[in-house]
């Protein structure tokens, strides 16, 4: 992870105007002023300028004193939104965009593959009261822990996106077994810690074996599809491998743990029987 402060100068001269004096026209001609771009994307002009200052958006085409935006800018804003929706912050998005230069669509397709979720599970939007009903508690600390673990994503209006509904369902099953929500959250934190390690191992594998050779070759345009394909193939491979190894590990751990517990239970029973027998003889 890079931790560095970078300043980005505005990508066009200060004398360039954001507003055109031309009469109102259709917004499908590819020549949008910043106000029209904001209207098309639903963003504010301020946010568009902020994206430019961060280096997230390419500069507009300047004609006269007016900057014009087109399909490239629309696609970039859509990409930024997609990546933000998957939890990437703007600095991470900027680094990825800068690492994928070029005029073709292939770098953008690769970035979209990066932003794709590693599960087909659909997130669910829940209110605070929904969560309280599901968890059986209004503990704010429990909520904050779920957010820190990446299980919940605040949407800013008092509601939350449940990123992994299957995990929430598993938590309900644990509750039915008598496991308190706090203990279930401890388990989720432990799983997340180990999952982070597995994820780092797979990402490192991809970077070392696929990305670095591609980068060393000068990141040729014609090889972007190959790199994207490798990333997409890694998704099911990582999931299937992890599940297979987990099955072996769970079987081994269960055998060892319950073997010990059964032996301990048997010793306790033998001890109780022995103690009872001595008492009856006395």
C-alpha cells in the first residue's frame, strides 16, 4: 500500500471557462460542458472538479475558453462509482487509474474486473431497526465492529448495506445454538483475519506471476485482455481452492479436538465411577 501525499494541479488553464454560452442542446452529442456532465451523471460540479484535481478524470478538450467533456469522461465517472461501490477509496482508484494508462478500452475493462465482487451474492440494504431485530440487540459497538470488518457498509441515510447476507444468516444460526451476538462477531473477526492472509497470498501470486512480467514488458496494449482474463480466472480458482483446503483442515481439526474431548469425558466418567465405588464400600 502506498502512503504518499500527491497534489494534482487542475488539468486545464485557470482561464478556461466551465460554462458555454451556446444555447441549450441535446446531451447526446459527446460535447458536454461541466454543467451538462454534472446533469448527465447526477454528480455536482464541485465533485467533478474534485475528481479532476485528484487526477481521477482526464482533462477536457478546450475549445475557445470552454472545456468540453465526452464519452471518456462519462465512462471514467461510471468506473469510479463502480469501484467505490466495491469499497475502493478515491486514492486507491487514482493509483489504479494511473497504473492503467492508454486510449483503448482494455485498461478500463481490467479496472472493472478488479472492482468486480468475488461473490455472486447480492448485498441487502437494512435499516438500523432491521439490524437490531436480526441481531437481537441494539449494541452500537457491535454495529461499529461489523462496519470495521467490512461486513456492513453505511449508506449515509441511517441504512446499511449488508455485504454478506449469508454470513448474517450464519450468525442467526449460531444464535439459535445459543451463541451470543458478541461471540459470533469475535468469530467473524477471526475468520476475517485469516481470510485477509489468504487473500494477500493470492493477490501476491497474481502480482508476482502475472502483473510484474506484464509491467516489465512495457504493459503492451495487446496484452491487457490476457491480464484481465488471468484475473477473472483467479476468482473461482481462489474460492474453490480455499473451500477445498478448508474442508480438509476442518476434518482434521474436528477429529483431533473431539478425540481429546471424548477422552477427557471418558476419564471423568471413570473417575466418577471410581469415587462412587469407594464411597459405597466405606
